[in-house]
């Protein structure tokens, strides 16, 4: 084990990002994903396990190879690759402050230019695909009822997967007009989201069968631990695979938890719901973020922008872990 690398990495997360820069837990998680991907890169392309990584292995060529791997092998977007590059630069800036030996490397890394971003293409599921997906779980099966509850709520509320994982029963108001409350969402913004009677009934049945208490997380895994985005994604892929066997013409895109959010937004837009309403549902800080859905539907673009032209102008205020396996440590900390 290279003590320097493990020491700097853990100090980077536990001291620099958390205490010095005071970044939010959500932002720190995105930094951790970068290193999980980096460890996967070393393992798959260099046949080097995480506990064998040395600081001396890093140079501009290696980082550029890592970025190309993210883009071409992992199919990451240009924006995601650029975020990973920013994380790597931040890490070596931190190291160079404590060890001048790496100052030249950091200076060289600063010269790596971010990738030019392509215009974002919104991918989403059709209503028929959503209906097929939701028809598969058997509500008489306890486990599948929970999985259906996760899938339907993810789509119905258009919440982010992190928000779904953080939901507690006390965040739900189950009544004739049911809602869920998102407290301290992205950007520390809170919002209230209405949910339909159909989804309410599914959730009510799930809550009763699982005997969930008000202070409990709404969804926990078989170990009674809070769900992670990996756990949610596993459930999604499970039913996507089943749905493809039923109709192989559907689900041609990579379906992630965020695709449910995109799908709901696009379906609302197609149904004539205004951009300003969709903006509030999604918890965007600006309607400009919501306009990507209008751009994805050219027929709606002119109408939606004209209707919301005034809204666009409004400024809204609105113990030390084991060092022999850094990858496991990062995953545990997520």
C-alpha cells in the first residue's frame, strides 16, 4: 500500500473538502465517484488494484488516457468528463500545497483543456414504455411491491435519486390530495410535490405491509439500510431487462434513475403543462434549466417560451478507515 496516496486521498475528503472548503455532502459524493471511476480505470486498463496505486504513476498522459476512457469506454458525457477533470485537478492542487514535489504536475494538469460540450440531448421513455415497466412487478409479492413503489414514485414525483433515498415517511402527507416534501434538495432548495391517487394507493399498501414508522426512511434495503443510488439503479435494470424480453423494440436508451425525471418532465410538457409549473416540480433554480425540455420537443418550443417569457425575467431567491481497500472505503462512505 502506498501510504502517501492513501493519506492524501483521505485527507483530501475528510479535511480539505469537508472542513476547509465546507462542501455539501452531495458535492463530496460526486468527488468520490470520480475516484471510484479512477480505480476502475487502473484495474481494467492497467491491471493495478487500488491498494497498489502510487502517486508517481500520475502524469498528464495518464490523466488524458483516463478522460478518454471515461468518454469512449464508459460513455460519459463531456460535462461529466469535465467534472472528473476538475476533481483530479483539485486533488493534485491539494497535494501540491503539502508537497512541492507535485507542483509541476499540478501546473501541467492545469493546461488540460475541458472538452467542448455538445448540445444536451434529452433522452426519455415513452408513456408506453413507462406503462409496460410498471405492469411487471407483482403487487402481491412483498419485495416487488416495494420495488414498484420506488419506480412509480421516482417517475410520478420526478425527484432526484438522492432525494428519493433521503425520503422519510414523515415527508409524505397521505390524504385525498397527497404530497411529498423535499427538504434541502439540490442547492438546499425545498419543495412540495403532489402525487396521484394511483401512486398514493401503492405507497399506502407498501407502508402498511412493511410497517414503516414515521421517522424511518421510506425505502431501505434487505439489511434495513438506507437505499443508495446503486440500489435504486439495480432495481431499474432488473425490470428493464424483464421489459425487453416482453417487447424487444422498446428501451433502446440507457435507463438511469434520472431518465425517470426527464420522462416525467417531457410527458408533462407534451400534455400542455407550462414550463414554469414543470420548473417548480423539478426544483430548478431557474427556468432556463427547464427550457432543455422545450428544446427537446421543437413543436412545443416556441409556444412554451412565449408563454413563459415573463417568468424567464424573474430573478428567484429562492477512526481511520482500512487503507488496504480505498475503493471499498469510498463506496462505504457514499
